[in-house]
């Protein structure tokens, strides 16, 4: 799987997208390809896992 860094992006719009907007664009590329959707779902699960935190009061 190939990932681009922000500096390597050829499309300036991509650099301004939120995670959910990017996910939606990726899914729209090939929504019927099970392997494609599974990869995106795994990436999303990892994103949210790394984004979780704890509330301390």
C-alpha cells in the first residue's frame, strides 16, 4: 500500500480534507471492491484507536 505525505501530495485539495472527508473520497473510488473497503475500514479503525483519549475530571 502506498501512502503519501503532505509534502508529496499532487492534489492540494487532499491536504485540506478532514479524515472523514478523505475516507468518503477513498470509498467513492471503488465502493464495490470488498478488499478496497476493508483496507479503508481498517485504516479508519486504527485512526480512531490512535485518536482516543481519557477524560480526567
